[in-house]
């Protein structure tokens, strides 16, 4: 019986493509598109969205002060976070932006149900996907590879970005009536 030897040397640009190199961009792009679409619905009324005014009314009814301002913040966070994920640019922060928005979405929507029309399974899945990307990094095919500080993803970046997301989401939730 032979034992397979695995190299412990760091990967170089000439190494073959791995399943992670293909799978992580798929997750990034799908999640990024979902978030960017939701953001542009709020900001620009694209994709049959309510726009700033309509979203602002919703935010005000949900107990947030300055509904239109909060709608703008949420729309920008979703759009820029989504675009960051699509491009693999500042991936830990882009993923953290998604987590922060979804924490607020769950707190507004939560009725005690997990599944069904009043459930939070979709929001929970989005959080899980974003946390995964924050912790694993964007994969090989991402703009982060051109940024010296992010070229080699470090787990600490993901944890720090997620901690920032939780703190900022909590601060926004404290503003609610």
C-alpha cells in the first residue's frame, strides 16, 4: 500500500486549479448578485424595488429613526458589499457588510418562526455564506490577490471583520424604538 505525499510548499501561480478556486467564486458571485440586487432595489428602484422613499417608510415603521437615511445606509451597504463579493475585493469587509445587514433584517423579521413566509431561513443562509467567505477568503480568482495585505488571506482578517459587523449591527439595533 502506498502513501500519498502532499506538498507543504506554498502554492504558486503555476499550480493547477483546485476545487476551491472554482467553488469560492461561484459562492461569491451568487451571494454578491443577490445582495447587490437588494441594495439597488432600495437605492434606485431597480428590479421593482421600493426605492429610498418606500424603503424609508418601511424602516420608520420598523422603529428605525430617520427612515430614509437608514434606507440609504442599508442600500449602500448591500450594494457595495455585494459588488465587493462579486469582484473578490476587500472580501472580509464585503462579507461583514452582508452579515451586519442580515443581522438587522433578522431582528426586524423575527417572529419566532424559522421556516415559511415568516421564517428567517433565507437570511440565515445568507449569513452562513457570508461568514464562510469572510473566514475562508475569496479564493484564487479575486481582486484581493492584487492587494499586498490581502493577497494571502488570514483567518484573523475574517474574524476581525465579522466582529466589526456584529458590533456595528448591534449599534444600529440600539437605535430602534
